[in-house]
C-alpha cells in the first residue's frame, strides 16, 4: 500500500512497567504495515494480548488491501465509509485535502520514482485529473472518471488505527495505545497511571520539540521532512497543493490532535496545505493543531491538549 508517511512523526514517551492491574500487565510488540513500523502497548492478560495483537494485524492487513491505489473495490463498505470523511474535509478545507492527488504523487516520483521536478506542461496535464468534485457516489458505489487516481495515504492509516482501537477497547482493554508510524490513538492511563505523553518530532533537528499529554484521543503529523528530495537547493516534498500541483509552502510540520485519528490524519494534511487553516479549523472545535512554520516557529490552533514545548 502506498502511504504518504514512512517514518514515525509522533512517539509515545514512556517506560513500560511490568505490572498493571490484578493479573493484567503491559504487553508490547512491533508490527509492520502501511510501509512503516507500528507499535502496540496494551494492558491485559497474556493470552488476551495474543488475541488482540492478531485482531489488530488482521485489521491493518485488510485496510492495506482495501486502499491500495488502483486496486480498490469502489463498492466495498470500508471504501464507501472512508470516502465520506475524506470528502467532508475536502469541502471544509476548500480542496486543500484531496485524495485524488495520485497523479501528482506519481508525476513527482513519490510512488516509486524517479523523483524529479516535472515540467509545467506535465503538471497541467496531471491537474486535469485532480479534484474530488469529479468523483460521484451512486447506489453505494463510487463513480470514478478515467485518469483519476486515489492517494489514500493522508487518511487510511488513521482510519486503520481507529478501527483497531475500537476493536480492542470493545474487547475490554482499558489502557493502551496503538501507533502506526506516527498516526496514533491512546486511551486510559500510561504505566505510571497518568495521561500518555506523546513527543512531537523536531522537523529540522534531533529529538522532540514538544510533548502532548493526552488520553482518549488520536494524533497525526504531516511534515515536509518525511518524504522529500532537494534540487538546486530547494526542498520538494510529498504534500501537494491540489490547486498548483507543487508541494505546499509555508510550514515544516503540522500535528493535529482530536477524538478520531482518521480526522486528525486528514486535517494534518489540510492544515499543512491551507494558507489560512485557522478559518476552516473552526469547523472542528474538538481538534487542535501544532504548526511549525517555514522559519521554525510554532503556534497552536484550537484545543491545546496539554501541549508543552522545549524552547
């Protein structure tokens, strides 16, 4: 599955303790899905953890299969379900978030290369096939015109995390987190009996520049440092402005926190691309964004979720 983010941009800051509650204890493992490392930490019984780990693996595998560009079943329930929030964020952001940017990702070489700066004519040709308003929904099936290529990478990973989190919480896991390469959901308490501490990666340096203190919410980051190449001293990254066909400018990274990782995933891309994100983010009052601009200065929009920063 071609996803936009290969490296984790958010990380849980913790030290797992051996005990939890009663006979339950902390269990952890690492999986590999969505072309990235996925970390699981759940407080439960040993046998229960085996069941939950397998269920999460099965969900992630199905999400990968369901949202592989060019192989989607346009009438599949998950595809129809995820198209809904993708289209809503597209409309709310004035088109800043758009899952039909697949032709641009291909053209610039971010789906297998070679990575290069296309000509103006090539970009104009690709833009002819970009725009979610070209896609319809009739009788439970997406109507996708010829030449339109979906890139689900800005929302499908978050969707997978939400599905997995709901499944394990529904089975009684009261404390835990699931982190799929920087798209995460955490709930309950950490091993110290406190909210989870989530580090936000510095977009130009080592380590973290900030920490979120959260529980019962998701988080996701989009950044110009995750997948990029440089030519003539200019950084070209994978977060395209659907209006111009070029990588969006003005920001280094955006982290969004809120109730659903699916929406955090999409909003992190939309906020990164939109020139005035404070305007449309008001439509999402339960979500907050930590933005690092092109000069390396950060600001907060919406709910802060206990964010603290290292100066």
